[in-house]
C-alpha cells in the first residue's frame, strides 16, 4: 500500500521550501496526502505535471465547491465568505479579474517606478534611523510594499498598522474565530473606504471600481471588498517576505552578493532566482478535480483535491539543474512562484518591480550590511500560507 504523507510539509529552513519535497520529487510526480481534517488528496511534486494541471480546465479553483480541499482550519473559517476571483473559475474568474488589470500592466508599472524608488529611499532612511542594529522586516521590507499597495488601491497609509495587523492575524492565526474576526475587521474597514470613495472619489482601484462597475451594477459590493482584501493582503505580505528572505540569502552567499553589487544588469535575474528559491507562497495552488484525470500513470478521481505547491516544481532538477544551489546567473524566469495558467498572479509585475528596486538600493545604502542575528537562531514562520520570518535583525 502506498504511504500517505501529511500536507502541508513543515519548513525547517527560513528561506527554502520543506526538504521533504526533495525525496518525493525523486520518487514521482504525484503522491497521496492526508489533510488536517483527515481527507485525502494528491500533491504534485514535479514541474511538468504541475504546469499541466495548473492549466487543466478539469481542475477547479472554486472554493465554494463542497469537495474543495482545505489545508488548515483557516480555510474552513472563511469558506462561507464571498471569494475574490482567485477562488472562482472561468468565465466568472476572468470577468472580475479583468476589472483589476489596468492597475497592474507593464505600462502602469513604468509610471509607478519613480514613486516606488522614492518610497524605497524613505524606507532606507527609516531603517538607518532605527539602528544599528535594526529590524529589516519592520523598517524596510514591510513599509515598501505596504505603502505601494496602499497607493495602488487608494487605502490611506496612515491606517497601515491596523491592516497589517489584521492581515497577519487572518493568514497566520490557528484559531478559526480569530481568522473570522480579522477578516470581518478588514471587510468593515474596506467597506467604509468604498462609502468614502463614492462621496469623494480619489485615485486608486477601490474608488475606480466603486464609481464605475459598482455604480453601474456590474460588481456586487461584497465582491469589491473581497477583491480589495485579496490585493491588500497579498500585495504587501508576499513581497515583504521575499525582500526579507532575499536579503538573508544574499548575505549568506557573499560571492553571489559581490556579483550582484558589481553588475546592475544581473538584478532582474537575481530577483527571479530569489523568487524561485524562496517560494514564499508555496501552498497557493489548491484545486479540486471536476472530472477524472489520468496523468503520469496516476488516476485522479472527480471530487478529489489536488495540491500543487510551487516549491517542489521550483526545485525539480529536470527543470532547474542542481536546484539546491542558489545561482544568480541561472535562468529562473520559468519558475512557478507566481503560479501558471488563468490564475497566474495578477500582481507579478508589481512584485518584480518592487524587488528590483528595494534589494539593490538596500545594499547600495548599506554597503557593510550584515546579519545581526545568527542564521542558526532564525526559525521559519510556522504556518501554511505565506512563508518568511517575523524579524530579521541587521547591522552595518
């Protein structure tokens, strides 16, 4: 009988996916897993099969499906809440996703670049004023994407302590009631911003949708707040963790850091390799089969859950030779960190731009930057959503 493993796997290293995936990838592309509620499903651990299944219309992302797999009590807590488009299937998914696209095009990113550079400079000043030593997370990694997503959405940055705290509780709390309470607080807050935008239109996605699609009856109000929650939370949590873990990775690899500092042309490639290696949103590829699927000699039955974590795909040696090696000169552009198919991350252009600005600036402004906490004392965050560390002390 085939051994059933638990999912999600536990990280033991702050800046890379669970080591348990390595053995599973070597054994085959699909494995039976047991979830927290005792239900069985499949986990996909190779790149080719991950890409094939992420683009397979027979796998559904619809979170209201009673068979949709839950990887923690956190998911169960908000199951009855109106999902954002990330939890929908085509054509409904595309209908709502298209409403948000203008804020995330390459053209819009080019327009935002000077402002993001200004925000990063201010964060560097904040970090310097806080130390040395100082916490990189609180003084640099979080403020940059937090302020940027506020400006994209039209959320007052003066409220950042509230929504950052509520976001953390919603995606990290183990108790269902805490998750529900945090999400309710965010819904009420964002709903008040919709009211304010209707009375006094202002720049940002929330105001544009409130005075456009919502006003025309093309967008339900609860869907608007759901979109806003998704973008507000994902828009600062994920990038903040890549800034933090990316800094840690570079400091832990001085030869790679030296090459990174010496040649600005390598910056985009460094960002892609960091995105591959850290795989911070490892557990986002959650689906349920709506029909039987035969793949790689395995039979997935309709109604079964399929978990497609990006970590194993990003460490598949068939796609990325010697994947355990951190190599800034590797071509990592086809990593799976932003997903694949119709649900590929909407904000990937923004995330890349923030990282391409924040990481070089940090090492330029702090040429003697070094860790203030030994790596052996760092512990990966315990959780099943966005991975990282809650504090990273640095000095210079």
